[in-house]
């Protein structure tokens, strides 16, 4: 109300005006009663008028109804409806608020009013009442003397009403203004009205009511046939519905983008048929061949000539140059409700001349290009189209092959959907093969997709349009040479997503030069960017990229690219774990090769965020390294991630990854890799509840590290053995051996770990004084070295020790110290264990409320992270606590 500088009393003034409005809107409302029409909502007000009491809503409804009547060739009804709409208009919108005169909503309202006035005048002319149209159009021309559409209608109305002199005067005055103020000649619409005047001999005004042929002209209906078996895409159809013309001063534009074969054209054509009755003036369609074999893309001039022909413009009257064609096209669509589908566009420059300029029209563009320029400049609404969901893919096959056949072989259907990567084109090719060979089982077809000649070979259609490989190639051919190379190299990435730094490592190039290439791939929908800076593509495109790499890139180049990728993940993981777990690294990777970009990590939160985000990629990288023969990268990456996987209870993932590393190390006779994998697997199997397997892997790791004379490996394995065994005497023996080895190596962090394990073993043996001495020594070292994780574990051990010694208050303090650190570092499962012990201590002290609180907090963690038996056991303890006499 006051712009950017409200007066000091603005709030009080606003309240006063709201009270005044309420009195005007609800004169019968009792004092102090709540307002139904203008209630207070939060720190503001909401206007709760029903739509039928809002003039603007009624105005739009009447205009829409008139458009329907016009489409049904009933100009009299259209004129009556438009007249009623205009009578609701009481002057310029918000005329008493000059600050809002340039607001887009106000401009849009004024433009809607101009459009309705023009349609009203045209309807009166077509209804045979041009004399009634003249004063309406005279007033409109006086307000907007350079509006050629309205001026042309006034010339037509005067002509049809027998006022030829006035018609000529309007034309010449408009022509003069255009020349003097804009330096242009009259547009075709105004020129055509003048030409009709010149050709009229004046003998039959009745024949001149419209100055156009009296035979009805069919509206263009150029949409391709709809697909009878269309399925799914509910969200996308809803987004397209949101594009339907509403409160806007310009034509709406939607840009549907997506990968080759994802079903953009099918979706838009199906939707266009659903809503075609909303566009009574017709539907225009053109295939712009932006991505097609052999032929060049359709030029804007060629597309416009086709549209002007569909709009019944004689060939001799179609201008030769593009600007004049576009101007005529926009003039003809002004005041119309028309749907324009621009299919398979190459870029925004191809599309811009084909956009109408007036409200009421809707343009939907499909393209593999994201058309970011069209979104930024013309305000097009982006509608990215992704792969089908699994459910939609199943429905897709069901519509084409019948429910009996789909339900009869559910596992084969799942395999087909997976092999086709949920890409509609691929599914359509397989469905066509199944439909034309009804005696083929779906299991056999799924086997073909998985077989040695499967994949893209099994998805070759009968022509280029249905050959998945060929369709992909049209996008690939549109790329720059550097972007083509990057796409080929991306095929070596294991997925599911790749960050910019990893892509730069694959390419062996700086991030600054790779980022524009990723943008190029994204723009053509060859990769997706689900979140900023992370990219993905589906399995069929990955297979296509691998195929291209083998065809275009020499084996040494592909090998070097993979090695750079493994370097990136190993070295960044190494840096991240150094921040998360500050003790001497268990693995020291060889220096990274040239061209590798290591993700810069500056602090612990960054390190934790990186590992958490990249973990699915890192686990896939372990398998990819094993498959590609990069054994050292494989086991070193697993060992580097061990503490994270343990602390975040990813024990199954950990065991699977270590098993892969162990298998690869055995295949390549890598004893160092085998020893480290056995050590790692011992820990993973212990956490999964397999004590026997853990003991077996410990023994094998000790044998191999002894054979290799690897003192650090032996120390680490003795340390793990002391933590994993159930026998406290054995645990103490292993802890002392680890302590001796760590002291010989000068590894203070290792010494502290061994001292803490010795403390735990002595606690169970009953040597409490010795346990306390070792535990406090470990705590001091961990605090000096900044090892927060291990400090937390040691506080936990000391808590249990003080509890056993009978110093309960000191025990509670130790447990709370451990919990504070564990919450900070995110060690949730360990935190749950400490809470369980704290709860048990409170039970022994008859402090049942504190015990219940601690156990409930632990249970919430176990329910989320496991293990399941811990949750069920704790739940039973809580039930017992609730039933105890002291709790009643």
C-alpha cells in the first residue's frame, strides 16, 4: 500500500481500514463477532468471498463461455456473454493505487479487458449487428490508438454498418500514427480490412457484414492421432493441466524435456487430445525435427508457412522474411484460444518465432534440450519428464499384452522392466515383439535381453524411430567433441550418481572445464541432474556410452580414466576418514595420478556429509574395481571405510564389500589385500552375530600378517581380536600383544586403543584397579590426540568400571560424558548401547523414571538402525520395568 517506505503508523492505519472494509462487506455482523469474509489469519488477513461474488471470477467465466459459443459458431450468444462480462468492468483495476499500475497482475487484467472488448466487437459484427459494435470499438481505439487488431475491427464494423467514409478515416488515421510513431506499415489484418473497403462497390451492405467469406472456416486440427494404450504419467498430466490459460497477459508456454525415448511426444499429444475442447479456435502441430536422422531441422520460416497455410492465409499473401511471417502469425492468433504443439525442438532459437504474443493461446514444446534460455527469457515453465516408475512400466506392458499374459510370468515381467531401464521406447519395442509373437514366452524374451546379444541389440526396432541405439545416436551427434568424450567415459562410472569432481577425474580435466560439458549433456537430457552438482543416467544410456567408448577410445585411455576415477574415490575417502577418525591411517594410498581431482574437505561435518552422500557410489566402486582388476584400490577402499561402516551400523554392506575385496585379492594372489580383507571381515561378521566366522578370519589375518612380517597389521588384528572375543583372558592376551607392538612402532593412538581393550578385559576378570589405571591412561592419550570417537568409547568403559566398583555417581558422569561425544559425532548405535547401560544403572538405583527415559531413547535408535534383536530385547526389558511394583 505504501511501497518500500511505509509510514510509522502503517499497522494502525491498516487495522482501521480493515475494520472499515468489514463494515462495508458485512453490515449485519455484530460487534466483536468474528468476520467470515475478512478473517484474521496468522499475522495477516484472508478475503473469503465465494467465487460468484467476485466480479473478476464472473468476468473470466463469462469470457470462457463466450469462447465456447464462438467455437460452436454462435456469435449472437458469444456477444451476449461478452457484453455481460464487460458490464462488470467498472474502470481501470486498482485505479486508486498508482503504485501498482505496473504490477504484472494489473497489466494482465488490462490486457484481458482489451482482448474481451475486441472479441465483443468481432462477435457483434459476425452476429449481424455491426452498428452496435462501432461505439464499443471507437472507445477502445481512443484508449489504444496503436492497437491494430482493434483498429481493424473498427474498420470492419464501420464498413459493415454502411459507414464507409468513417471506415476510410479510421484506416488512414491509424496508418498515419503507425508511420509517425513506429515507422511501420499496417499489419496484414488492418491491410485486409482496407482492401475489402477498396473492393466494395457499395451496392450491398448486407453482404459486407463481416468483410470476410461468409462460409464457415474449419479450425485447424493438426494434432497427430492419440495413443490408445496410453498409461501412467499422472503427475505429468497434472503439470500440463496447470499450463491451461488463466490470469496471464501473454501466451503460456510449457517446455517438456527428457531423454530420447522417454515418451515426450506421446505424453503431450495424449494430453492435447484431452484438452482440445478448451481451444475452440483450433490446434496447430509441427514436428521441428530437432533431433532426427538425415534431414536438417525444420526452420522457423518453414514452420510458420505451414501454420499460416493452416490459418487459411493464401500463399501469395505470406510474407517472405521471418519477422513479417511471425508478425502476421501473431496477429492472426490475437484474441484466439488456440493450442500450439512444437514437437522435437532443437533449441530456443528455433522456437521463439513460433510463440504467439497474446493471451488465450498455449504453446507446448517438446525437446531433448532443456531449453533453459526459453525458461529464462520467455518464462516458459519447465516440465522435465523422467523414466516410468516400475508400476507404470508394468501397466504399460499390461495395456499392450493383456493382464493374463503379464500376471502369468511376473518374474519375467520384472526382468524385462529392469533390462529396459523403464524407458518407454525400449518397453514398446519388447512389447511389440511379444505381441507379434504370441507363442514366445516372456521368460524367453527376458532371457534375450540378458543374453550375450541382449541389451541394445535386443532393442533394435524395424526402423530408425524404434531402434533404441539409433534414437540415442541423434542426441549424441548433437554434442560437441569434448562432451561426446565425457559421455563415453561416464559409462565406466558405477553409479548411481556422479559428482562434478569425480567426472573431472574421469576426464582428466579441471572441474572448470568439465562443468560446462556436464551442462551440455544435461541440456540434451543425456544425463540428469537430480540435485545440484550430481548427475545420473539410466542403464541403457550407460550401456550405449560403454559401447561408444569401446568403439572410439583406445583401451589404455579407458584404463587410465578408470584409474583416475578410483584414485578420486580412494583419496577423497582417505581424507574424509582422517577428519572423522584422527588416528594413524590403516591404509596409505599411493600418490594420485595426474588429472585426478580430490574433493576438498575442510572439516568434520564436510567429511561426514561427503561419505554419507557418496556411500552408495563408494560401495559400487568397490565392485567396479574388483571387476576391472584394480585389486589394490578395491581392498584399500574397503579398509578406509571400515570405521564409518562400523559406526553407522552398515554391517551387511560392510560384509558384502569386504567379501568382494577378499575374492578379488585371492584371484590376483594379493596377500596384503587378503590379510587386510580377513581383518576387516572379522569385524563385520562379529557385528552380524557370527562369532565363529569372526574368530576364523582373525586367525587367518594373523597368519598372513605374520607371513608378510607386517607389524602394523599384526597390531591392528590383535587389537580387533581383543575386542571381538568372548573370553576375557584371551581378550587381555591379545590387548597386551597389541600394546607391545604399538609401543614398538611409537603409535600412541594404537597404544590407547590397546589400553582401553585391556581395561575392558580386566573389568570382566575382576582386576578393577588395574583396569582403572589402563582406562585412565587410554583416556588421556585420546584427549591429547583429539580422537573424539575413542574418547567416547573409553568414557563408556570407565562408566561400567565405576559402576562395578560401586561408585555410581562417577559412573553416571562417565556415561553422560560418553553420550555427549557420541551425539556430536553421530555414532548412534554405540550411543544406544551406552543408554542401555545407563538405564540398567538407574534400575539398580531404583530410579525407574530415568531408566525408562534412557531405554526409550535407546529403543528409538535400535528401531531405526538395528540390530533387530537388540530392539526386541530392550522392548522386553521396558515391559518388565512397567510391570514392576516400583513403577506403580
